[in-house]
């Protein structure tokens, strides 16, 4: 009924949804610890390498975003708000790395040859989002450092991420 490639596409979509579900439930404390693994490397020049090589400033605003933060219009500039923004870039980067890795794992372990379009499709969907996080996070970390504020790890609330961000906007 469905070709093998369509079945793999469906499997990868389910894995993307499952990965996103679990990653969205990571606590801010866990994200802060994972941030150490994703820290900006010296060769990234505080994220500027992504603009130099990929001209990220020209296209990043056209990539759709998910989540409570509007990339074009920050709703706050408090240390708490910037900290949550930084931690959410960690969440987004982890989600896209995991989804990309799962996609490639399924494709490379497939029993049959699949269309070249599948790996290209999932790379094109995830890689730009990873690059955007690698570009944006150092910029917000600089803002936090300029305020002489450490990263503030919010207490977990039961209201969900959107409620936490709304409460930070009011502060």
C-alpha cells in the first residue's frame, strides 16, 4: 500500500513528535546542565561564524519558530527573562539535534535503499534551527553578562512554559 520510504517518513515523524514531547519536559535545571555541553566554542567567535559562513542574519527571521518566544520582538529584558530565553535556546538546539540524529539513524539502518530526498529533507528542516540557536545564544549570554547577572534558573511551575514566560514579562 505505502512505499518503504513513506513508512520511514511516518516512523521518523512519530520519533520527532516523541522526542519533542520528552525534550519539552526537561526542567530548567537539566537544561542549565546540558547548556555546558552546548557552550559556544572559541572557533564560533560568539556565534558570528554562522553569519560569516551562512549569512544567517539574512534568513533566520524567515524560519518559523515554535514556543513562547517571538524572535522578532522580545517582551522583556530582565535577567530572569534573558535566562529563560537562553535556556529555551538550549531546549530548541537539543530537540533539533536529537530529531536530526534520529532521522539519520532510521535512514542509515533501513533495510532497503531509500530516496536521497529523506535525509536531505530532515537535514534541511533541522540544521538551520540548530544554527540559529548557536548564533543567538551567545548574543543573549553577552546581554546577561553585560548586566553582571548569572544565569537565573527558574523554579519549575505547574502552569507550563507559556505561563512562566508570561509571568517573567510582568516582572
